[in-house]
């Protein structure tokens, strides 16, 4: 059994010095304006989007607060916006953002988010879904979004709304189609463990690690029986990682089997090279719990498999949790037209900017506070200009 006390040592990936995210204004320039050309069209679409982004970046979560923020910061906003008729009302902000074509907006977001990356080769792309629960409207379900998150770069790459009367299975291929995945590894939970999705990933020149559960009962049973037996008999090398944190001990044991010609379903899964097993044991005081998870993989490197499985939780810890706690996404009751999914794009833009255009030593909460209080700091975050070192 291979043992590693430090998971980063196991991963062995080089530190990546990422460039700052770029000025988002050029990426808004070609968005189709949903409004008719009448004399009542007083405000430029570009100005409205930048006002909303600046407000969200500063911790504002509602439309009235966004309009109030813009009125207080009008002189500052005029430094880089036109504002020919002053500050839009909160109703205008809400109405216009709700009517923007979400597909075009998501494409513009992805173009901006990926422009500063040198490419996705060797990057882990985590795909997962998230419901915006506050957007539920009576009998209508809450807006459900699927996001792609760059695990090593730690920023959101793309977002796709799940259509009504549909699910993540149909949304994931559309999401992946927004990205150049050549050389990447895509990790998805059990909902995305589908033959068609595996084919899309392989056709895009990427690898995959797909969580396998009871949505494929026969396949899951076969893989589970094989891996449990091989591990119990000592015929597979196991990599063990031990983590201690806040009185809790977690032990993870990773095993990967690449001789899988015995697997009848192998020809049905494009690029399938190995099946994997992760046994997780958690010890808190005198209480011990253990669970095993199983995976289909198009790569046959055990250490890389371990790193990908562990890295997949980044989309929960560094995106979903932060969006709910720091940006109030789950509590947001915006639901008119496309406003819930379009405002979600703005939040992800703000999250990316705060993560990568602010001083490394500052916490995310501190960056938001400084963005709310300091006009120069906010502008540096927004436009990707170098920030002076903090002490």
C-alpha cells in the first residue's frame, strides 16, 4: 500500500500563475439588446450590466440596493460608463436583465472567463448542478443551473440552465460544447454518468472521471463486486491519504483497475480505460463511518485518479457554498423571465473577479468589503488592473 500524508504531494501538479481576468466590457458589447428602439429606451445595455456587476461585486444582493449603489457612486461610474440619462431605476435593472437572452449571455460569460486562461489542457473541469431555491414560483420549480468549474484555476468557466421538464443529463452536453476541452479531465457526479456524455467528452479530446451509482444498477454491481474483491485479496495497489482537521480524521483509500476486459459494458462507454474505488473513513471522537464510491475513468493513472476525485469537491466548496453564503444566491427571490439565471451569471463573474483580481492575502469577505468601500480598489478588481501589495 502506498501512503501519502500530504495530498498535494500526491497530486504533483505544478503551481500555476494565472493571469488576471480581463476587462468584461468588450464581452458585453455584442450582446443583443432585448428592448425595442423607442424614445423610452434611455439607458445603454452595457451600462446596465456594468452597474449590476459593480453592485454585486460590492456585496449588494437586491435590485433596489443596486440602484441605490449606482446613485451613490454615479460620479465614479461616469469614469468608465456613458450614463446618458443618469442612473436606471431598480425596475429597469430588473426588467432588462430578465429579458436578456440567457444563451447569448452565457456564451459571452464563457468567452470572458476563458480568455485569460492559456487553455484547459491538464486542467480539471468539474461539472455539477445547483438549484437557486429562492427562484421557485408557486407550482413552478426553482431555476436549476449546471456549471463548469476549473478546479486548479479556481474559477467558473461556464453555466447552463436546465430546461423545464428536463434534467442535467440533457444540459451537460450543451454546457461542455461551450468549452475547448482538449487535454482536460472532466469530472461529473452520478447524474452525468451517461454513455452519451462520455462520448461527448472523448470526442472533445478530453478524459473523464464519472461517479457510478445505482442509476446503472447492473454496471455498478459488477464494478463494485470486482473492485471490492480485488482490494480484499490484495491484487490492487491502494493509495492511502490521511487528513486531520478540527478533531476529525479522514482516511481515503484509492484503488484503480485498468484490466477491465471482463466488463461486458466496456464497449458501450467511449474511451473507458479503468474503474476506480474510493473508500472513505471518517473518525470523529469515538464515532467511525465508512463509505465506498465507484467510478468509470478514461485514464489509467491511480494518482491522477485520486487527485481528480478529491478535486471535484472544489465546485461545492469554492463555488456553490460561497455563492450561497457570500452572495445570498439560494435566498434570492428573483424569478421574473430570465432574471434568475442571468443574475446567477453576474454572481459568477463577481466570484471570479474577487478570487483572481484581488490581493492574494485577503479573504473573499475582506475583498468584498474593500470593494464596497474603496472606489479605486473596486476599479482594479473590475478591470483586471494590478493591485498594490497589501501588508
